[in-house]
């Protein structure tokens, strides 16, 4: 017996020694990586898997027996060769292009790129047990690269004009206008995909709180709190002390609003209400503090002697955060003045104490709920490569149909089928290019949301309507929701299966339609629920021949402006557990329901889904994302630039926005769903000056839309069609039409660039860091971007601005698109920006194919193509074609013609065509134009050489 015990002890010791863990921790090699059991730290095991030669998966667990929930965002499986080596202190897992070194003592990981350079170092990792709805989960945090100066991008779409995210705080909590994607990439050419579906914070791990949590607030006369004064039509009604500015949610307004009869809703109807808060804020911490004002309606904020926000506006039911920073000296009061003009909206103020500089400038991710600390390290030699790694993990984006890159006309909403068909006819009669028209919500009977039926009075022949759209060479998109009225058969089917969130109905909450109806959303977190959702649509809508699907309200916003703890009760339970653990993933699973069903029933048709929210992996569901119910203000217009770039750099390439903003101030509206054109006559509040501003805002925004991945006009309150929004014969109308036509001229360039999404994990809307990695200044520019790799776009987002400063990145020469003036990169220039021009530059060396103006994308497939060669540098482009609508491209049914320019010899080589597809134009005319300094790109009929191309290589000399 004694000998057996000795042998057993020797055996155990041999196992530990063979695992390389004599002094610190232990590890074992597995078929796909390693498992480390560190001596200390929150993790009992740190599991590493090789996902490819450049991607390593890390899963750290507090309890090895804890069941791990399956990943919703990733679809890749472990693969690739690797080696394992060890020292007394650590173990190294090495792949072809990346490696990870794990401390056997702490379990912390350092990642290296292909050159062996450390690029990501885990400084701390936390796994904290939490109980949610009686079940055991963990909250997690990892912090890397403290004190770093690198630039960070991604994390989805946010509305705060943030570009370089180093030092910024971003909360990933899905919202109408704010899309969280837990993928961050660094200008050091690596990325981190954080595999957690719960609410997650990048930056400061502490959630922002009301001012009084961290700050001492004092009134005008030095008492605790803030002095609040309530006015009605300029008359002071009430003065009182309030502990915070806290009307963030509807319940807050109901609970905290003064009970004075003169301030009641009935008493203030039709009157002007204003609330003013005055006082001071004092901190016990020196430094620059981050604060946020959450507001809707009109609000003004002054801190100290500085006006931070001046009469900013959002629609009442959709408030949002406005970030700012303020310096505090310990113990020294800072004056605070807030003015708010409520008309049904909300307001609150939030703060966080400053972090140390090292913590502030780090890569930190913190999640509220999960089953382990779970992330992927992606190495590459470029940001495009990092995005390619993201798509390897989360799924490739299929090609969108070519017509999706044409113009989309929409409105909230076409009330009848005659309205929709009438708008399409107007475009065709005026020869304004259009490929898509949209039927927004409420085509169903008033009390039948979710039935997928049509109101027979307003839509007597839905199939005939769709057929008529197709006869006019256009496509139609219909709005569909995950929302159902409780009286519908579809709701009841979900409820019977346990797949309907019923708390909103139990609460008796009614929506805004008519008298209001009980409603809620279905839970899409298992296959049967998704199958039911698709089948219900298949029974009613899919046979109509609808071309695209607008999946609205996919956050989901079950009931707007609920307190966070109350909202959590509306989206639980799910088929995977409490709603908290899948909080951010609804759009991913809901679009999956639609896409998976369509793939079965329409296997050779390219699909298009537009979703208001998104998540890591949503691109694999043929889904584009739009920026939600933004508002028609210059500030929110400006925010869309960085919102689109960051969404694109998050690996989700097909993005769009409501041109002109979804909602408008009352001064921009009439009393009917009509427009500002009738405002004064219809009893609105607008003036001639408002009309001028509204038109300029829309004209500038339309220009930006023409250079967005998807070109789409939409909004409520004011009709958005060209003939409605611009006067006949006006310069505005001519300009809108000219940019509409330019979009179609550029279709050969745009479609080839879009094809790169599928073939090379490409990106259409590109941050400067992607193409100019050696230009430090370019990495922080938040109001310009590249449209493809050739065009620099600098939207004008200030009223009556007729010039703007444009930064031209270093390492390239640049041509002004309109004048041909040439500039060297690496400097800012002041550019003329008349109202009819969006500043636009083309990089020297670009090879840009353009076509004629067409009424729809494939109206003239055999028309001559002009190849614009921007001289001054070598360049290339791959001219791509396929049938534009089928999935033949997956089977290799496409063609490419390489275009290569040698600036030294002045030769453009139109290479031999490779590939073919049914209906391909085999012989075509290429017109070559060599663009030099002083040559405007707008001379669309000009060219230098005419080439008859039959598929064999041709060389054209400058």
C-alpha cells in the first residue's frame, strides 16, 4: 500500500513536470491549443485555442465545471498548426502569424504579431460571480496595454463624433440610434473580438452615475442640491431645491415632476415651459472629468463661463447623451447652469470620476454578465486584414444585389399603395434614377400589428403593387418587426410556445397607435422560435415577391424610456437564460431568422435586410444597418460621419442613414405630414429663414448620402422626395439630381468596391487609419473619410458654410474633383465649398471606372465605360462584373478585368479578362482619360483614347 502511494505521487509529479509547471502553475496541450491552470488570479483555467494562423481564442473561467453558453457571434471552428514551448514562468502558444505567452503564475496573456513584437498585453483580468434571476453567472473585465498611445477604432455605431477611441468611454447597450459591436481594432494592426452578449463598457469600467453620486452639488445660496426654477410662458411658477437633474426616464418625470397645478400637463398645454437649474459642482478629485447630458427637446448647458451646448434639440421621445469634459480642482466649486424647454421630453446629467492616465489610455472591456472571460486576438499586417479576421470568426458578408447600391426613396410612411406607386412614377417621369422604394410600417389594419395582413382599404392589391414596382424596373422593401399585438394569432402562437415576452402586456402598456394596443416582442433565441417567425411571414408576405426586408426596432425597444431595471424585465426570460446574458444580440438572431428562411426558399437570390440594430456577426445575415431615428440638426448630421466610419471599421460594411434626419424640429414641420413648404400656411411655427435652413441641411445631407455605402432618403414629418423637398426649377433640385446622377455614373466603381467586401473582406466607408497608417494626424480626423480607396469625402455640416478645412493625408497626392487642382498630402487646406459641392478629392494613382447616367443600375449594361486615371502615382483597380442578382458569384460566375497604371511609363494596361457569367458583355468600349493637374473630373464626356475591348489585354499610352 505504501509503495502504491509513492508510485502515485511520482506519477502526479511526473505529469506536472511534463507539463512544464514545476514552479508556477501547470498547463496541458490539447488538440487545438493549451489549457493553463495558474497559481493565482481570478481564473482557475485559461484556455487558448488556435482559430487560424493569426487568431487565438482565450477563455478564462472561474469554475472549470461552469457550463459555457455557445457563442452567438462566432461561426468559425478551431483550425491551424501550432507549437507549444515553455519556461519556468510561462508557456508560449505559437501559430504561423501570431503567438500568445501565458504566465503560469497569474494566467495573464501577452500577444505577439508575426514579427514577434508584443502588441497586446493583459494587465488585469477579473471574473466576478453574479446572480441574475436566481442563476449563477459572472461579470468579466480585462484590461490591456495601460498607458498606450495607439489608436483604437470600431465598437459599432455611436452618436458622439468619436473617431480615435483611445481615452474615450463607450457603452455597448443597444439603442434606437446606438449600435454596440464588441470588436475593437488598433492601429498596431490587431483586433479584439469580445465574445459577450451583455451590456459592455469600453474604457472606464464604472457606469456613469447621476451628478450627486460623485460630486457635491450646491445651490445658488450654498445649500445641498441645485436650485431649480420652473417657468410657464416666461412667468416663474416654482423655485425649489433638487438633489439631481434627473428626468431620464418616463417614470422619473412622473415621480419627480412638481405637483403644482400650474405645471400640470393640462395647465401647460400649448404653453412654453422652461426649467432652469443653477448651482455648483465640487469634486474631491483633481483632473479632467467626463460628463454627459442626456436630453431631448431643447437644452442649453453652461459650465463655468463656457457654453457647452446651446439650445440643442432632439425629439421628445428619443433622448440621447451629449458628452463633454470639465476640469476640476479638488474642493473648488464649478458653476453649473442648465436650461431645458420640455415638451414631452427628458433630461438628466451624468458623471464619472477621472481615471489615472495609464488606465484611461488602455484597452479595457467590462461586461455585466456571461459564463467566462471570452475573447479573440486577431493579428494582421493591416487593418483590412484585422477586419478579415473578424469576418473569418463571425461570418463573411455575402454580396448584396447590385440594385441595393442604387438610390432608395422612402418616407414615414406611404399610407396607400397609390402613394407608393405615384412616387415611383414621379421619379420615372422626371428621369431621376431610382432602384428602390420602401413601404414603411402600418400597412396592416390598425389593431393587427404583427398579423402581416394588409388594410384592404389602403392596400387592396399588394401583389399588384409589387408587380407594378417591378414593371417599372425598381425593387420594393417592406418593414417587418419583431413586435406583435396581443390580440393577433401570431402573438398567441409564440405565447403558447413560451417564445413571447409577455411582461409588457401584463403591465398593461399600450403603444401610440390609435387608442393604443397591448404589445410585445418575440424572443428569437432558439431555432423553433426563429422558424415560427419566418413561417408566419412566409404565409403572408414572402409570396408577394418583395425584394428586401426592413427589420425595424431590433434593439429591441419593447417600450421606450423605461428605467433600466424595468426594461430588463421586458426582455426576459429567453430560451438561453435571463435576458441580461443576451441583451445586445437581438438583431443578430432576428435577422438570422429571416435570412436562414430565405436561403432555403430562394436559394439563388441575393437577399437584402436592413436592420436598425446590429451586433458582431450581423453582416453574415445579408444585413445592412442604418443609424436609427436621428434628427435633422447640423450637429446630428455631423455625428453620422464617424458613426458610419466606426460601423464600417467594426466589420459591418453596408451602412446607411436617414438623409435629412428622421425627426425635425417643429419649425421645420407643418401641421400635416407634408412639409415645411406648407408650414406657415398650415399653422406651423416655421419662418422663411427656417425654410432656407431646412433646404440647405437636406441638400448638404443628400450630397453625403451619395457617398455613403447605401444611398437612402427617409424621414417623418416632411416628405423627402426630390419633388416635395425642392422647388421646381430651383438650384437645390438641380443639385440633388446632379448628385443622384453622379452616384449612378460611379456605379462601376461602387459595385466593384462593394464586391471587395465578399472577396477580400473589404470596406467601402474607410477611416483614414486604414489607408494611411503612417500618418498620425490622419488617425484622429473624425469628419472626413475614404469612399473606397480612391475618394476622400469631406461633408459640410455647418449652416451657410461655403468653405471648410480639409486634411489631406500624407503619403499621397490629391486632386480636387471639381477643379483638378493638385495638392500634396500631409497638410490641411481651406477648400471652397459652394452649396452645390461637397468637398471631394481623388488620390493620385487612382484608376476609377465610371459609366453613363442610368435610370436603374443595369439599364445599359453594354454602355461605354470611361476609365479615369489620376496621374502622379502608380495605381490599379479590378473591374468586376456579375449578374448582380443571383448567387452565381459563389460558384465563380463573375468576371474581372485588371486595370494597372504605370506612372513612369504613362501606360494603362487593361488586362485580359478572367472568368465569365451568363449575360456577360463580351465586347465593350473603354474610354480612357488621363487626369492631370487642372483637369476637372466633372467633364464626363471627355476622354483621351477609345478602346474596343474583346477580352484580351490592351495597353493604352498616356
